[in-house]
C-alpha cells in the first residue's frame, strides 16, 4: 500500500492542481475525481491519485485501487502534509497498453516518499495495483 497522505488544499477552480502539471485543479484532476473523465495513462492516474490524497478524496482512491490489493479501510484525511510531486521515470501505459509503472518522489514535512507504482488496465480503466517503496 502506498504511504500517501494529505496536505490542506483549497480545491477551488482557479487553484493550481496539486499533481504539479501546472494546470488548474478544475481542468486537471477534478474531472477524474468527479468521474466525468477517466485517466488515459498510468501516469495520469498516479498524478490524480496523489491529488486525491491532497484534497482528501478517499472515494476516488478506493475506486481507482485494484480490488485485489485495495485496503479494507482508508482515510485520506490522515497522513503527512504533502508539499510536492516529482515524476522520476515512467514505463507509462497508454490506451493500447494494459500495464504501466511510474516512479516518483513525493515530498512531505517529514521527508520524501520514493515509490515505483504499478498499474493495470481493468475493464478498460487504469487502476493502481501496488507500489515498491524505496
């Protein structure tokens, strides 16, 4: 299970998206969180999941977690204060692929989480499987 946590964030329409793309939250991760759009790649899903921890969207995290590895309980409002995300490498799955990996670092108040996350396409949608923290 990933060790993502949260940071206080006002998810207004003009605010920058926490995932670090430089786009506003309303045009970046919010449509995925609300279900009006789907991630088109493993990288896009990883970024949206990071943002979901930041904005405390537990329902989205559970919905995008593979049922085989999904925790029975999760509270996205608990954890360290996240301060930024850096993607280090991606074996990014696109629409034509069925698997993808994303290596990233997420900085928080107590340090840095370094993870290589694994994703699969299930029923036409990308889901998080697990991650190797290192």
